[in-house]
């Protein structure tokens, strides 16, 4: 019980598994009781979306569920973008208490949303429940807080008002970052700086890690792009995106974030100027295969790394030693099917998310995650939602050097994976934008 109060997320994950399973059994029994024969019962359970534990107050529960997810999403933005800053240096006890309270609040909201405030059919649960079981098992084994939180958010993000929730999270994130910057300006929050071996000074501007600041700025730009839609973005907004990328390169000197933002700007420009490019089947297939390709390249580089190969030495230098550390990790931690602890204090600290998931979560969870991203890209392209596809591409570029692609507070595109795990049909597949999200349909 003490562990639950101090670190509640794993307890919340277990509660979801328990009460979700009981509710599914209850729905099966309810279908059997209400149907005239077994065939009708199977058909009803398989095809009809029903709330768990009965249909009492159905409309109110669905509305409450949307509010619960909104509360959880905003709370996790505040925890990530404000309480996770160097404000904790000046007010450690207060920050710790607020973070703990926030974790309990958002965890309770996600539990209630999944168990009591979402409709499910047997067809949806056929894949969603086993996928949740596997991911929960893997991430409990490795105690990866952010990726466990991502798992809860993905399965809670069913049938929510995406655009409204995205807007609130964007304002919460941007407001938190501005508040941190203001705290730095008035010297209430430490600026946070690193002096590198080559003499470079990197500024975190209120965050402990310059790379973390870069990832946060990338996440905010992605939220904004998804909220506006590529066809509604003005050219001055894209110039502003590029300026943020230069800022990341010059101030925190976060090259990973700078390159990812550059990829985002180029992708949005291409999508804006050549929207029909993504209608060609070869482009769609290659784009959908990009998560698998990035994983394959990441695995190959780390597995084959050798100081005798000048190409790898150059790549390792460009990636500031990440290849060498990842290669050490692959030698130190043999792969386990359902994951293992990869301690962050180890010398083999792994920044590449693909290698980290392979070692920490195991091959099964790794396959589930990157296959789900590939299916998500394919579904979004088929639906004509190119903005989201470009934004996923930017995060894939960033995933080579950091892990925030699987932080549900930084990469809100994770919510869309609910459409993959619940087998949403094309017309109901979740997206922030639509194919016709041009201003007034071009009017």
C-alpha cells in the first residue's frame, strides 16, 4: 500500500486490468442472459458497443469519460512541462507533493475512463485487451514510468473529443513553459546550463537537460500543427517553426530536436505544396514502413557498432557517443522476451528509444509498438490526414536520439493509437484533422 501512495501508476495499471477483465466477463454474461440463443449472444457481444457493468446513465458516463480524460491529460502536461522543471530545486517538497497528487488524480481519471466510461464491443476487445496485458506486463518489468503512462493514455483515449482536448493541452503546455521561462528571467528558477568537453555551453532555460527543453519545444510545435492542420498553416507560421528549430540549435544546442523540427518544417511544406503526393500508393507504403525502417536501422547500427569501422566512429561522434553506449547496453543486457530493468544509472544508458524498448520491454512489446505506429500511419494516410503523418515522421527522426516519442505528454499523437488497438473502422478512425480541414473547405 505504501508503494501505491508513493508510486501509484503501477497500481492503477493493475486496477485497470482487474476491473476491465471483470467488466468484460460481465458483458459476456449479460449478452448470454439477454439473447435467445448462443448465436445471438455471440453476435451481440461481438458487434454491439456496450459500457461495462451495465448501461446505467450511459450518456452521462460517456460525457463524464471525456471530462476525465481531459483532466488527466491537462494534469500530465502540467507535471511534465512545469513540475518537471528546475522549479523543484527551489521548492523540492512542494513540487514532490504536487507531482504525487497529480499522479493520483490523473491515474484515477484514467482508471475510471477505461473501466466505467467507454463502450466496447467484443471485436474491439479481441486485440485491445491482450495488447494492454502484454504492454502492462512488459513495462511493469522494466519500471519505465513514462511508457507505462503512455499505455494507460492510449487505452483511455477511446471516443474522446480530440480537438478540444488537444487545444487545452496545448495551452497548458505552452503556459507552463512560458511560466518556467519567466521564472528564469526573474531568477526564481535556476537557468540550468551544461559546459561540454569542447567548451560549448548549453542552456536548459529552467529545465535540467537542454535536450529535454528541445523535446518539449518539438512537442509544442507538433501540438500546434495538429491543431491548425497543414492546409491552414500560414507561411509565417512555418517560418516561426524554423526559428524555433534554430533556437534549439543555438541555445540548448539540442541537435536532435533541431533536426526533428527541420524535418517537421520540410514535411509540412511538402504536404502544403504537394498534397496529392501522398495519394500515390508507393509513397503511402514507404511512409507506413518508416517506423519499421527506423527500428531496423537503429538495431543494426547498435548491434554492428565497432571502433574499427570509420563510418560507425563518425556516426557515434555525430550522435555524441550514443552508438557506443547503446552497443554496450546490447552486450550487457541480453534480450528477455517480456523485458527487464535497464537501470538509468548504468554506464550503458540508452537514449535511442528503439534499442531501449527492445532491451527493456522485450521483442513482443517492441513489435506491438512499432507495428502499431506503422498501421497508424497507413490508416491516417488512407483517411487523408497528412498533418499527423508528417508529425509522426518528425518524432521518428527524434527517436534516434531520445525517448519522447513515447511520452504521452510530449507526443499527443499517441492518443491516435487507440484507433489501432481498438480496430476502429476507417470512417471512425481518430485524427486531429480531416482531409477537408482546409479553411471552410476552400471557400
